[in-house]
C-alpha cells in the first residue's frame, strides 16, 4: 500500500521558518522524483519544488526561489522542504508528490499539510 505522509505544517509568523517532511512507503522511493506542491484557497495547485530520484537536480518555483530548499534521504524514504522567510502568501495546503516516468507513468499524492503564515 502506497503512502505519503506529510508533517511539519502549522502556524508560523511572517519571516519565520519551518520544515516539512514527507515519509514514503509502499514503493521504491529511490526510483521516484519527489515534489512539493501547494494549493491556496480558491487557487490551483502549483509546483513549489522538485528533486530528482538521486537528488542531483532540484527545481523551484520563482515565488520560493532563494527561500526554499528541497532535499531527500533515500535511506529514510523521506523528502523535506525547508522554507525560510515565510510570507502570508505562502499560506496553503502543501502536498507531497512522487512521480516516475516510463511506459506507465506513476503518480502518488499525500493528504497534505496546512501551512498558515500569519501574525
């Protein structure tokens, strides 16, 4: 059974930091690119950051570039998102995503974790 379980969300003041974690199970984690997406109320889900299966390449949305760092530990089947200098517009539900390309591409999603940036 595939599971992606996010944690680390919560309420944080503007300018603060937090680290999201996503623990994966039920699939070969090291074979999948991992991403963090977010969805704010009334908006479409958007990509925040992505990391390749071996962790060699990372990609960031312009809105978080310089403030976010995605990393992964393939020994722990976990991907992280460190967010610094948080802004109210970072408020959203953050989702973990696993993707593997191929003849039959596979996508898995977590249930999401709420991040609220407010004073």
